[in-house]
């Protein structure tokens, strides 16, 4: 059935034409843009802020899953190519599509456009509020970052569909970032309420995404490769988008690839963050079962995995656009992790070593550890506020930090874009910037200063994008 198999995976030019190498029409296939662009560029170093908005938009558009998937797939008659894989579709009984995550819909849309009526059935679980663009593949909306009843219902329906697939069938899985909340079937003995509480605790304890997922995968009936086990013996093709530094498959498409984490890793996370007494009793009891709850470490059935958009795609796109606009671009890292405040200060400090005009770019997933009550915001908004404090009084410098999926934390904002006057604007509005930072209340301050970046769901979900522009 497989004809050929492969296993995978100058600032002086600021007034120049902004359509170098591509047009916005070509860029805007995914249908989004920064919604409050006018507000973001009407204060502070306006030309510099306008360039930053331009670079951020181009960075995120460079991570478009639809375009990447269309480039990966090719159908000529009955011959389907998926990268280096080739299939004669006359040899296959059924084609199914399953998926969940913030970047899943564009992949599913590409599959619909290429395969059309050849798709027997499909189901994707998407974040509530996303505009629906699919016609053949069924959609269930669920909550993120804390799961809801539809997360559970969607997981049950997806397993039912997976079990319909058999020998001689082909299954495409589009599982992307956000799936840990959108697709939830708690392990036996753990209620949905307990799983919701577990998510809340893990998201605020200071753990990295890898640590968080090590626990979640060992308290689930679908994560850690268990969905794939329901799909087999059908042949499985994973198409995914990375939102984890280093692009580890089992942390970006965890339900459909073998798991590299162990129950002992989950234990260590609870030990490290002193969570045994904080997590619901049912979760602790389940994890204590140890080897009995271990996730699959290898598959005996054929499967293939393609990262259609890597985690650093937005960084690379931003760097290209910065060069086109006349900045010397420097990607400092694509694996930034750690507390948002600390990383923001280090990011600003790095600017002292580069000659203007320059663009410093970084990608990654920073965290915010919360103790007690706090205000509203997300890790990118906290990064931006911390950067604003670090550059207070500086001229010709802006810092942006955005979540590439368009929603930072539990807020409807993508992040922030600040300059050396942000702290002063906050004071004029009656806000203490340092106090807001300590209370993790970045949203209120950035909104008051005109520095809150608002998009809509972007259709992608790669690593966060950090940008620092220095003008002349």
C-alpha cells in the first residue's frame, strides 16, 4: 500500500515599501491581524512601534499551518504524497481525520481541500470561539486552558471514531498545542472536576510545560500515546505544529506518539513543587500505582510523524522581516524558558551588546509562578511589563512579547508591546508598574497604556515570540 516509505519528522529605510517579497494578501490567508494596530502605534516612538507590529505579524504568519500542510500534501489522481510517503488510495478502505488543538483547524482544512470526499469521517476538538471553516470534518468546541465537559465528550467521541478504523484504513491525526485541555478523558477513578483542579494547580505552580505534561499524561486515558493505541491497526499519519522548545513529538502530539516520560517523572514533578498534598486525592492515588499506569513506550503498528510547522517558525519569520526593514536581526535563542520577569530583564540586558539599528528575537515558553491572589495577565504580558520596567526612560527602543495563538494565558489578549515611556504612561493613569508586576496584573496596566496587543485566534500555535527593536 505504501509505494515509498520514510519515517519522520536600516532604520534609515523605515519608509520603504513594506511589501518586500510578499503581499499582505498572501500573508493573511488565516484571516487574522493585530486588531488594535492604530492604538499600538499612536504613542511613544511611533515609527519603531509600527515596525514592531509589522515584524510580529509577519512572524506569526510565517507559522501558518494551512500553507505548510498544503506544501506537504500532493494528490495526483489516486496517488497521494505526504512528504516522502506515497500512497495509492485505491488500496485503502477508509480515510479518517482526528485532531485537537489551537493549530488543528488549518491542518484539517488543508486535508479537506486535498482529499475532499475521500474522507470517510473526521472529528476535531477546537477551542471555543474559533471561527468554523470546516465542511466535512465534524467540530466539537471545548475550553482552554482548563478543560470542561466538552473536553471530556470530545475525547469520548474521538475514541469512538478511532475504534472504527481498522486494517487497511488510513488515519490522519492533527494534534497540536492546547490538546492537553481540549481533549480530556481522566484515568479511572479521577473525575473531570479533579482533572480541572489538577490543571489549575499545575499551571500556577511554576512547572515547565514538559513537567506539566509528564503528570497529565499519566492521569489520562488518551494522552501519552493511548489514542494511537485505539487507532491501530490502521496506519497513522501525524501532522502537527510545535509549541514546545526543541520540538519533542510526545509533548506536542502526545496522544498519538510513544511517550518518553514515565510515571517516575510525574512523581518527581509532584515532589519538586510539593504538590502531593495539593492535588486531588484521586490523582495522588492513581499516580502511586506506578508501573501499572505507565504509558506506551513503543508502537508495533506503522505510524509516521511530520512537524509541519516547527516551534521556531515565528522567530525565523520575524528575523526575515526585520532584515527587510533594515535592521540587523539576531535570534538570541529559540528555547527561552524560566520566569517571565527574569527572562525579560536578561533579554533587555542583551541589547547593550548590539549595534543599532538592530532587532533581537527570541522564542520559547516562559512561566509565571503565582502564590496567592493575583490580577489578570499571561506570561507574555508579564514579560512585556517586566521589560517596560527595565527600559524605563530609554529612547528608540521597544519590546514586544506575544503568544502566537493570540491568547496569552486565560486572557483574550496576545501579549504586550512596550517602550521607555510605558511606566510613565502607567503612572499618569494612576498605576504603579512595579506593584502591578508583583500582583501579576499586567493586563490592566498594558490596557491603560495602550500597549496591549490584541489579535483574534491566529490559527497557529508555535513558541512565544519576543522582539526588541533598537532604532538610531
